C-alpha cells in the first residue's frame, strides 16, 4: 500500500484514473484500501426523477448503483440499497439545498452533491462534493484563453456524537485541478494536480451541524485554493525559472533602462 | 493483509505492461523512485526485470538524460540521435562512444568512435561550428544545460551538392527531491540543409516539465513546436544564424510560459472557483434558513423551473 501511495504521488495527476485501475489490477487484495485512499476525478449522473445531475463517489454507491441526493433513489434502481435514517436524510436534504447556493456563489456554475450516512459510534459522516468544469473553449478576446479546466472538490467530515452541546468534527478535503491551454502561438500548457488536507475542530452545536460543517469547508476550500495558486503553481513556475532564468529575457528584448 | 493472489487474473504480460506504463510516466529524475515502488508492488523479480529492461532505455532516450563518462572526460546525452546500439551512445563532441547500463543509468565504459560512426570532414565542419555556438548559448541561458549536435542524415556527404540534416538537442534538468521538486527542459531542433534550394529549414520542439510534491502532487506539462528557415551559408555563418534563431524561439517560449502563469489567477483560476463569493462576503452559514425558505416559496409560486 505504501508503495502504491508513493506511485500516486509521482504519476501525472491527469492520469490518475489509469494509475488507479493499474494499481487495482496489480493489487486486487487491496482494492478497498486503494479506492478509499486514492481520490479520482468525479463522475456525474442524471437523476431521471427530476432531471437534476448528481455526483458519483464511493459514498453514494451500493453495488453498481448510485443514490441521488435529490430523489434519494438509486440509479439504476436498486431494491434494498442502503439509505440514511429519516432524521439524517432531512439534514442531507437541507445540506444539498444550502450547499447548492454556496456552490453557486463561489463557482458560478458547476454541480454539487452532499451525502450523509450513520457511522458506528453514534455520529455521522457527511461528504460534500463539487465538480466544476471551466469553459471548454476560449472566450473570444479574453486573456488566458482557457480551453479546458476542471476543479473537483471532495470534503469528507466525520462528526462525533454530541456531548454537552459540543461535537468533534474531522474534515478531510481533496482538491483536484487541471487546466490546459492550447494554441498555436504558445503550444500546450497543462498544469494539474491534487492536494489533500485535514482539519479537526470541536464546536458548539447550538447553530446546527450544517453551519459548523459549512464554515469549516469554506475555510478549507479557501486555504486549498490559495496554496494551489501560490505555493504549488508558484513552485512549478520557480522550477521553470531555475531551469532557464528569465534574466536573459530582459537583455534580449533590450527594454531601454526601464525597471 | 492477506497476499493470497489468485494466479491467472492478471497475466505476467499484463503485469509487465502495467509496470512499463508506470516507469515511462515517471516525471523527470524520478524513475528510480518509481522503479522501487513498482518492484515492491509486483513482488516478482523476473517480471520487474523484464519491464525495467524495456522501459528504462525508452525513458532515458525520451528524457535526454545526461551521463558522465567514467574517465571524467565529459558527459554524454542519451538520445535516439546518438544511438549506435541499444547500449551505445556517441558523443560527437569528443568522438567517444559511451557504453551504458540503462537501468542503473550509468556509463560503464567508453571507447573511441570508429571512422564510420563519425561524419565526413565536410559535414563535421558544419556540425562542429554549430556545436561551438550552441554550447556558448546553452552555457549562458541554462545554468545546468547540456547540449549535443548530431548529424542524422547525410553524414557521409563529402562536398557541396547534397542535402544533410543536423539535430541540436538541449537538455536541462534540475532535481531536488529534498525540496520535493524536479523539473526538466528539453528541446530538439531538426536542421535540414537543403543544398539545391540553398535554404536551411528548422523545426523545433520544446518540452518543459515540473513536479512539486510536498503534501500533494502538482505537475506542469508544456510543449511547443516551432518552425523557421534561413539561407544556406558557410559553416561559421550558419552556426551563428542558427544559434540566434534557436535562442530567439526559446526565449519567446519562456516568455509565453510566463504569460500563461501570470494569466492563471485572473482568468483561468477565477473561472473555476472565485476567491470570494459573488456577494464578496463569506457565505452566511448562520442564516441559511432564508435559502430553504425562498426555495419553498418559489416552488409554491411555481417559479422553480
């Protein structure tokens, strides 16, 4: 398993799905570990009941079917697929509605889904997912000329049982990002990657679980977005400049004594 | 955990194929680490050795890895252009042939090149002049750059009248695993000397990769092709003209890479996820009831599409 995780840190992030299926065929006995520890790009399905799209992941899967958070039904239909309790389903429904508004405000589009299920020790686990694809082709005249971009966010929160008005929250978040530009003047440029972080907090439940979970996710998403932009992309840019320092650029273009 | 692998599910051939896939997709400077993990996962020395034996030579040639001669007489680039046999690579500058161990990525022995492995004096004049100019340029532009100029077609042309083709290979790699960062710049310039038309056609491919993997895995993969041409001139003049052309295209490319990077925050990134919500304030989690309410109302009023 350690070697498998080692490989996943080195393989190109845009080949994650192929890497995972390769590992699954080499290590069939570790398949459940591999599937739970390696995040893969999110897939989407159509809820035939209300025409809405929902996100697929390990947490809403039962056999070969996936449960839609909108209709609470499995697609394709599954007779005795596991469902959350009525109480938890109520929170799940509310979370889906609110998270959709949150998603719209930050992502201006995209798809989101929230899934919840009971765990063994009287708490529950919630999984918040966002999938956002950038515009497929460059918008005329706009800088950047983004041709393909994808952002997948996976937030899994374990919520402990309530004790004296407090609960323990453990959030694990993964962001997977890929951006490609492609044009004749500058060739293909692809930056992609994934990062995962954890955050734990003990919070008063007075304002409700959703409020606490939401704030943690919002903070985490902000942090991860920032590190991707500043640290991760910054480091790769730094590397390019180490390979070929741009100092020469200034000389060559001979800008008359500016800056 | 149990290791009761059911034999027959994945054949040895498939395992070799998968192992090769992992090895070939290793980022610059990381194949040895990948090899270690692949070996641990396969738990089959034989399968691993076959996969490594097939994958390493391909990887080494694709990445233009640079090996030191055992006698400290310089470096040799491993490229398909300098390949004499599977494990023999010529260094045209020193007229030596390196005998290499692909999997260990070392040069074991060195021998002088035979006459038939070297170009004619006429071609060598062009090759050598270009090598001198390119080396000067690479020394200035790439702190860790290595370059080589090969003759790939027409190396036996003795005098003006026939076409020939040179290839310039530039390879600069920086590996600092302790800082979780590796990267490489590779460029290949195919230079066709067309004697009849008295023109030199140039086609180049530049490829840049970078990998940062401290608590994550982020990779840059960029590639650009360019084309140019110039007039056929004597060796020294051609060498100067070609080098300044290559310098120009590579500098342009570097600046376009920087533009791509500086465009990220404002356009690309913002299109995916904003730093702040459209409302420019943090999301009102304490007051989300309003959203459910407005939804209910709009549903009742039939406003919900």
